[in-house]
């Protein structure tokens, strides 16, 4: 069990943040984790896979025998480390930098995936962004639209591009958030997109059930990722996660196994559901 820990005050003036410059660095896989071939021979596309939860998911999937399409925006240093961790586990990786809100990029991603492996088994829609503001009147329209483009429009674009290549037994996993259930006074636009993602997950699950494609989501609570240190002031970062029942933030390594479960045959009777990984907060959702 990870002990209660207060993170030191810090802030990064880097859009979306960089894991390479965080202290302490997030834990993306527990050294005691041992794969058991749950995803052997499968291919997964993971957006936002260079760092944070996306990196942890990519490394856990690789540990379980999965080849990875590593999508990221522009953090090459972080992406290279994730690529090395995947390759260290004997799996192939296709790193692609671009904006998943761009339909043309999403179509390119799927083309290159099919061109390399001839199959696609798992889609993880994880890319996201947030920009805290004190009130609704402080949110510029450009920010509101950008948050929706990154968090939910991108999910639509990438899923639409991937669907023709997903066959029976495939899995789609979306990253929503505890903010979809509790709200957040400073993250009005972000919370709204996460609510949309939850409903998108449930509706798409119903839409695809007859095709044998399962659609689920994971709703993390406060997780120690670059998004936190790049969007909150240093004093807020210092107390991050202390308001959970466990009185600490979670690590990406504590979220990723939920994605493994939803991607594998262990969850063959699970669709349209949201797994809550949030340090003990009960949200009844």
C-alpha cells in the first residue's frame, strides 16, 4: 500500500505539463506487478499515452502482451520514455504525435495501425486537458471550446475512425473523472466534458452491444500526473488529494489495472459501466 504523502508545492508553466520535470515523479507501474498474458497478441491505440494515466495504461498493457499505438501531442521526451518501457517488455510500439481533435490525424492513426499490424483490438480514449478558472464569467469562449474539442470531440473523432476495424470482442475504454459525478467549482468546462464522456460511454455501449464490442470507462479521482502541476498553483498542488478518504493522491499505477480489466476477457460481461478509482470516495454513479 502506498503511504499517505503530501506532494511538495510546485508548478510548471508548460501546457499540459511534463512528467520528466515533476518531483516526485509519478509511479506508472508497481515493481510487483506481473503480467499474465491477459492481452497477448492484441493491438491497442492509446491517446495521451506519453505520460500520466496514459503512460501507465500503455506500460501495463505491454506487460500483458499488447502492442501499443502511442498517441501524444508534443511531449517527445515523455513519449520516448514510455516507448522504451513498452519495448523493454518485448512489445512493439508505434509512436504518433498529433492532435486527436483533428479528424484527419485520427484517420491517419488508424491507417498506420492497420498497415503495421492488420488489426485493432482495443481503443483507449484518454487524452484530456483542463484550465481552472474562479468562475464561469472568467472562462473565455475559446477555452470552453478548446476543452470540449480535446476532451470529447477528439473521442468522437478517434472512435469513429477506429470503429470500422473493431471486431467482435473488441473493447473501447474512455477516461472520465470523479468531477462528472461531484462537479468541481474551478473546472466547469472540464467537468462538463467528463459528464459528456460518461453519457457517451453508456450510449455507445448500447449502440455497439449487438456487434460484440464492449464500451466502458474509468473515473479517476485525484491522480498525480503532469496535468496537475501544469494547471494548478503551487499551493493547491501541495494539498492535492488530501481531501480523499485515503488523504493522498493516487498514482497512475493504481489506475491502470482498471483499464487492463476492462480491456481483457475478465470483463466479458461488463459494458456501459464506469469504474471509480478515487481513494475511497463514494459517488453512487
